[in-house]
């Protein structure tokens, strides 16, 4: 079933049954609030890893009864990451969630060879955004992980995202390679990348997505804007996935949903054997809950 | 008088009296419609340069009476650009507007040494955006001209924008250097640039703006988001100008105003002796009219 609205993520997750979420360095109020919400919505069973004294005191403060919840005491953030990665390695959890620790520390543990958690070629950030101005959900990548991906890395980022979308019920998502202009310009590297990526997809006869680019943001989102520029493309004005040219652009694209367009987002890191939920402290409660629900829905 | 809303640009422009706008390659329906609107709003006196037969026939079609308007016939886009640049060189017009020709052709004529039209160190794109979600107008640079500016070029882009904002009535605009994260990260070049730019501004004791960065888009636009990240900055949550790290990011930032946030924009190219209006065919009529009004207001 294709997810049409972020609210449906939650509904879908409920239908799928509770998934096990291991939370690394769970001693973080905003993360525990989100976990509490997800438990109340009956979509997850958490395993809390971290400073147990702090976790207990935060849970008391936010009225979260964790008597029946597994709690593993660790003394450093490195230990929390290691223990969490071990749990995933032993297939005792379905989802990883970041708590009170730097993303880099957690990712380092995930990428350690012996844990064998990297399923695809790389990890990438995948977001679903709901904006009042667009007719459907729009996926965005990569807003948080890959800084300046080359063409080969962009292909892997697209692969990660399309794989995620197929799990969410999309059949042939329309992928727009976003650039500042809609024509190849030898001075603008992102347009050269877009041309190379499109060519690769056409040549490889991959049939599970429709890819086009370079497209500027207006052409990707508005049929009218695309028509004004005489762009004839199945993707133009109807994109399902926006692929940003680099992190500078992807982060702005993702954050503009919330801070300029008054929209909502859900996001996970994909490419590992399990989805990784990396919410930011400034994310809304709904964003955090939707992100956990998105991770649950990707377990299908 | 500080411009608080884009509508006020038009009102302000009316109070300033008509400015002369030379239109290079004016044989373009969407440009002539915008010129017609601006004439009806009594903010400009146009000089139309281009294929006079085409111009006449378009004007007839859109009911634009140009009997009392200067019309200079040219046969190529290069000639249109040259003639327009000459008119500006001879100080016979206050504003340049792009018609039916590539931006590069027009810019080439503007930058020709003998026309002596470049006032500052470089040309840059300057936009004013109005979005429902933000408490005031927000300026954005650079969405269209400089592809991958280095630190020295970014300083010039900021100089161009701040100078423009002072003309618009700002006294000490708050400038946010947008990056994907709010801390220096040696792997993310935009954060290194932001640190260098901020240091330069502090050391040069420039008092006509308040600059801060690296700031992520959420921190720049939302006090709440900044507080969550413990960011203590006069600019955070109250930015007047967003400086994008590069064209890939700037173009997305600018276009997200219209195509994601349901907002309106006005934009001009600054740094030359006169503002240059470069609207795109897909821009709304209001955007084009506001852009002409913005150029008029910058003539103060």
C-alpha cells in the first residue's frame, strides 16, 4: 500500500506489529519522549542502551513507565554504540535509533566490519516530506550524510532511496536530479553529474524507477514551470524523489520543508541492514514519531 | 523607509517617480507583459531594444500601446545587448532588463570594459522573498550568477547584498551564512568558508551588518531551533539575509520559496552601476512586476 500522507505511516506501522528498536545512548529527554510516543502508539518495543541512572530519572520526569522495557547500562557513548551494534548483529532488533551521542560515533560502530551491518554500498539519508503546496509526499535525499558525492556515490544514494520507496509501496518512483538549471552546463558540475547518472540509468535498463535530470526545483515540482521551459519529461512537475546535488543543497532542501514551507518530515538513514533513526533535538515530536514509524514501515 | 512586504516595493517605487528601463531583446511576450504592468503602475519609462517588427506585433497582441515609447530596432541579440549597454554607458537609462536572449550574452555586454558598467568587484543575484512562515521579508543570495564562489568572492557577494539592503532602508541587516551544520567541520567546505568570512567581518570592523555562521537553515529562521542547539546569536532565528554556500544550494533555496513555501519573490542582479532585472519565463506576473519595482527602489 502506497503511503500518501505522513499520518498513514503511523497507521501502516500499527498494522505491521511492533518492531524492536535499540536506542544507543538513550539518556536524552527528547529521544525518550519520542520512544514513549511510539510505545503508546504500539508500533515499537524499545531496548534502551545508555547510562541507566540518567535514563531512569528522565523517564520518571516524563512519566514513561519502563518497568517492562529492557535497559542495558553502559558508561560511555562508545560502549553504547558497540552494545547497540552487537544487538543488531545478533538480529535482536529491527531498527537503530540515535540518542545522546554524535552521529559520527554511532555511524562508526555501524560501519565496523565485524558487525556486518552495511547492506548496500553506502549509508545515506532518506526523508519523506509533506508540504501543503505539493500534490503528494515528496522524498528527499541526501540531507545529512554524504557531503560531496561523486557520480558513483550518487548512484548508490539513488539506489538506497529507490529501494526504500519500493518497500513503501511505490512501484516506479519518478526521480528528479536537482540542479540550478535544466540543461547541461560545463561550468556547473551538478549538471554534468545529472547527465552521467541519467545515461547510466538508461543504459542499465533499470525499470524500477523513472529518472530525469538535470531539472531545476521549479521544473521538478511544477508542470506549469516545466511547460514554460519547454521541458518534456514524465518526471517534471510530478517528481516522487528529489536528489540533491550535494549536502549543502540537500540540507537546505530538507529544512526548507519545515522552516519555510510549514510542512512535516520523516527521515531515516538507509543502506544498513536496519533503518537508522537520527532525529535532531530541534525536530518536532511528530517528526520524531513519523521517523520511527517510517523505519517500522521499511521493515516490510 | 524599510520595505516590510513585497507589495510595498510597488508603492515605494510609485513614490520615487518613473525610472528609465532599457529592455535588451524586448521581443518577448512575458517580458513585454511585465513592462506593460510596470508602465500602468507608473513606475517606469521603457526603452525597447530588439526586433521592432516582433515587438510591435507582440504589443498589439497584448494590447500594449507603445506609440509614445522609444523603440530601437536591432537585428541580433548581440546587437541588442550592445545597444542597451551603450544606452546605460551614456546614462540614458537607470535599469537594465533582460528580454529574449541568454543571460550570458547580456552579462557579457555588461562586463565589457569599455561600457564601464561594473561598479563593484562582481555581479551577483539578490532576491527578496516573502513566505507565510517567516515574520519578515528575507533576502537570499546567490541563486543565479556565481557557481562556486571562493571566500573572497563570497565577501563581494555579501557586500553587494548588504549595499542593496541599505538602499532599501535596512540599517544593520542580520546576515546568516547558511551551511548544513552550525559548527565548523573540516570535511564540509562551506563551514570553513563561513568561519573565514565571519572572522574577516569581525576583524574589519564593518558595522553596517551583523554576520554569523555557520548556521543551518533551521537555526537561521527559527529561534526555537537555535535554542534547541544552544546557539547564542543575534542572527539566529531573525536573519534578514541568507547567504547560500554555492549556486546548487542558492538556487534551491530561492526556488523553494515559490515552489514549496507558496511565497513570492523579487530579484535583481546587483554589482553593476544599474540593477539588472533577469526574470525567468516561469516567474509569475507579480514576481516580474515586483522585480522591476525592486530595481526602481534600488535607484535611491
